[in-house]
C-alpha cells in the first residue's frame, strides 16, 4: 500500500505511527550532569496523564520554580530600576543605565581584564551574569510572555497568554518599551504609525488601512493570527488553563519589534543543552541575509515557514502533527508574511548620516570618541559594520575558555557555539542583550566584550562606546 502513496502521505503516516506508539522520550533534567547528559532527540508525543493531574503538579511546583529563578537573577545581577536620561524611540520608556552583572567577591573589572582566560577559568572568576541564562523552568521550556503582552491580548482578543507553571522573570524596567513604535520602510514620512496601540487581529485593519498594500495587509493578518504552539494548544500537556487557539508571530515580535518574550532554541538536544532565546526585533529584516540565532536560515521566507514547524514546537515536527501545526503555503501565505516583515523599519537615528556614521555637528565629544573606539580599539565594526551594523555572519566567542561547563538551574551551561550577528541599529530599544538576554544593559554588553575579546578598554572608552551605541 505504501508504494502507491505520495511522499507527503508517507511522511504523515509515519508521524502518526510515532504519535500512536509513543516511542519518544521525555526530557528529564533532574539527573543529568556535565558528563552524562540524557540521550534524547524527541519530545514526548504520547501523554498518559490527564491535564488536571499535570496542571495540579505544575501549579504546586511553581512557587519553588519562580523562587529559584529569582534567586539566580539576584545573585547574578543588580536588578534595580536606574533609568538614564535617554529615552527609547517611542519616548515611552527610559533606557536603563549602569553595569548590572555582579562580580565575584574581591574582584574588579580591571583585575579580570588583566587575567588570561585560563587563569579566569582556573580560579572560577568568570562572572555568572556572563554565563548562559537558563529558562525560568528549563526542563519545561516553551514561550513565556511578559505581563504587559498578556494583559494587552486579554483586553484586545480575550486570548490568554499566561501560563500556570511559570511567569516572566525579568523586571519590566529591564525590557523594551511597550507598546513599541512602528516604522515602515514604505512610509518613512509617517514616523510611528502605531498610534500608541498594540497591533492585534482586532485593530490592525483600521490602523494600517491606506498605509499597506493588499499583500502586506494579508501578511500582517497572518502574523496576527493565532496558531497552535507547544504550550498553547488543546492537548493534555499544554501550559495554559483553557484550550487555546495558540499564539501569533507578533505575540513575541510585538508591533514588528520585541517585548523580551523568551523560549528555548529549537536547534539543540538534549533539553538540558538548549539555549534560552530572547526575542529579536523584526526591524530591518529587509537587509538581513541569515535568520535564527543558530539555524542560519537563508531567507525571511525560510524563517517564516520553519518557525511554524520548529520554534513553535520546540524543534519537533512529531509533536507538531498532534497539536495542530499550521503549515503556511510557501507561494502565497509565506510570501505575504515575508513582505510585511520586510517593511518594518529601524527607528530614526537623527545623529547618523547616510553611511551610518555620526554627523559631527550633532554629536557630543563623548559620542564621537565612542565611534572612534567602535571602529578602532573596540573592534566592534568587525562583526557590526556600518551602516546597518551587522555582517550577516555567525561567530563563536568560545566562552568555554573562561569556565567549566556545569548544570545550573536545569540547564547545561556550556559554550554557545556559533551565533548569528544581530544588528545594532536601534539597539537602545531592545534590552536585554545577547541571544539569550543574559546582558541587561548596554554597559553590561561593553564589559562582556571587553573581557571576552581582551580589548583592554579603560573606563572613559567604555562610557564613550555606550554613548555611541545609544545613537544608533
């Protein structure tokens, strides 16, 4: 019989066999260590436990899960609210300032900068805030949304994005402004077209009518349409109270930008070795040639299509078949979604010229000094060249030079491997930083690269570099 079926029919049949037999293994972080990680590829497809039982266990464990994560964050970072006098692009929120990563007792940044990676590793002095940041509940993973997005979607669509097993873990003042402004490449004359609203399936038409083409409008509708996701669906192992239609692309990439929602990368196994992923902005996608922090997808169309197959379902197409994966048509739906994403523009940068460099008559002496550091001693431009401040490459910082891998809060803290370069245009709008959000401020980012790349920047140079990046 199989010989007469098409390739697609055969694949669907095999997926159903896997789901029916339940031959996959569940992730288990409890007994793993740095030497003997469990041998897992698949997520559990056959669930023999009732939703009520799973929910009761998760709700009972939640206080301990959240307390552990809060303790981890407070041990690694200074979480205080300390706004600078610089506002984000929508002028709704101030940029946070100051180094927040905590140093080991008795150590200064200058002392660390004078040490070799081998010495730092031997003495275990690499700041914990520079290590990979675990998911709030790494054994479960999945998408976790900030409270402002949860409330916005509940009010607009009566759609619940809250989870009963975990909450968002970072303070609101360390996340992007909400709602973020929307800038369009096709209508730069309009400035922010969001009107201070969060795009939803209920308001996108009246907000964008007369500003988008029919193709872009349909693409936006699809980006705002909820589809099933690993934790937001109908099945027993969902993490939302009521059966859910799912989530939308712009639940994370709100208004074509980001709200700091996070999940786990779909590209690594076993579960313990996966990286937390902070949501990147969709601004400037028109000029990016690779997508996904580790996947190196070669077009926005690939990214759009495979997000539904991979990131939505933790990189496991087997469970996706059960939970109701949406497979958008490449020739029509994917193309329209891609066209919409490609017109989300960077915010204006009035101090930059056409080549992405500071206009001397508009910049301060400190900002001009920061630009000189960026393109000189800091070597930032080697991965972030102007005018869009990215090189469309992947780079491995080889952080394993600085620390021994170990299990921390359910995550196997190891080196990151190659990670794509993210654009620095509009970077002040996108905290936290690094692919997993481990760096809370731009000052943290400067200290991180100063140490990892052995740049030997002094205090004045670090402050100037931060000031320059706020201009981008």
